[in-house]
C-alpha cells in the first residue's frame, strides 16, 4: 500500500513538473490563466508555470495571416446584383485583446469584411465597381483597420478578387459593349471619310493653285521672251538699216568719185538706175501676194532725167554728199 502511494505521488510530481515547463516557438505567444483569471503572456523561449494552477488558455501566431472571404451577393446603387469575394491580410498585434475582446476572432473578421463590402458596393454604381477597384480596396482597408483595432488586430491589405454580375446583367453588358463598338467603328469610319474628303479637297485646291502659278509664270516668261524677241528684231533691223545706209553712202561716194574723173560714167549710172527700176518692178510682181502695178514709161524717163540733172550738177560744182535711200525711192515710185 505504501509503495502504491509512493508511485502515485511520483507520477503526480512528474506530471506536474512536465506541465510546468512551456516552450514557446518564435513568432508565437501564449496566454496563461491562474484559477480562471488572466495571469500572464508567455513569450518565445523557455517558460515555467505553476502546475495544476496555471493553464495555457490561448496560443496563436503573431505572423501575418490570410483571410479568404467567401463570395457574397451585393446590390449596387443602381440595383444590380453582383457577387464579390475578397482576400484580407491581417495580423494579431495584441494577443490579450484578440482572445478576451471578441469571441471567435476569425468568424468575427469574416462577418465584418462581408458587411463592409456590402456597404461599400451599395454606394457605387455597376460601372464604378469595375473602374474604382483600387479606391474600394483602400476604403475597405481603412474601415476594417479601424473596426478591428479594439480586437488587437492590424489589417495590412485588402484585395477584391472577383466582381461578377448576374447572367442577365452580363448579357446586357455584352450587348451594350457590342453596340458601343459599332458606334465607335461608325464614328471612326465617318471621321476617316471626312478627313479623306478634306485632304482630297485640299489637294485639288493646291493643285489648282500650282497650275495657276505655273500658267502665270509661263505667261510671264512668254511675254518676256516676246518682248526680248521684239527688241532683238528691232535692234537687228536698226543695224541692218545702218549697214545698208553705210553701204549706200559708200557706194554713192565711189560713184561720185568716178563721175568726177570719168565723164562717160554718167551714162553707166543712168543705165544702172534704169536697170534697178525695172528690177524693182520685177520683184514686186514675183511676190506671193497678188498685186497690180501700172507703170508709166513717161514717169520712168522723167525720173531718170531728174537723176541725170542732179548728177550733172554735182559733177560741175563742189561735191555735196547725198545719201540715196533706194528703198524709199522705190516705195515712193510704187
């Protein structure tokens, strides 16, 4: 009997000794109660508690955790039903509050996140829920962090994963998108046709301007060329007349010199004048234009006699240079 009691006592002492030693892992914390009331918190490492009196009532990690929020049906401000699910990243900052301030911390976190998501989605229209996802995440993070602070929890990040409208809404959205694409295509087509018409009109206008400028330059160049041709022709005619006049003067000077020293040269001059007079009539008759010329033999004789008297007078007295323009005489006679 005594041995049995000894064994029982030794077993109790061994159990109490083993129960008094607590080894806490890194990033974990234990809460200890003594006779039903909170006593202390055990930090990572080797810790001792009073056997049979102290009891570890809660232990958890202080590392960041992931809370997978299940899909939840929500109603937007424009009365559209959508399904939303999210992911929340959080960590326990105060183990005492996490255990004593709320019962079932994880369930409380899930219900709080769902409530906040419904509230925020109810403030937005359907289109805003797709375009303002970043803003919604920031609002949920701020609101959840404030709401969970009394529980000793820090919400570090909130991400909305999927926002799925109902099937009917999806069908109507697809129809709307198809109509919007057709509208944009029609607008782009009309803008392209307008730009093409504008470009074509501008091209035609520029072409007409270039043609007009080219015609203007061509007309100017033509006028300048004609003017230069007229000037050159007049200059050539003037030089021709000057040369002809010089040739006539030189010829008359030679004839006059001959008349001074050779009396018989007068008869040769009279023959040459008569021959020139006849040649003039022959040239006029052989021209392309049709002409009728009446020649009076008496006028020809009188003309020759007049020239003879002029030559005789010049041969008897001082020689006075006289310039005979045969063309003028011929035109006058004609």
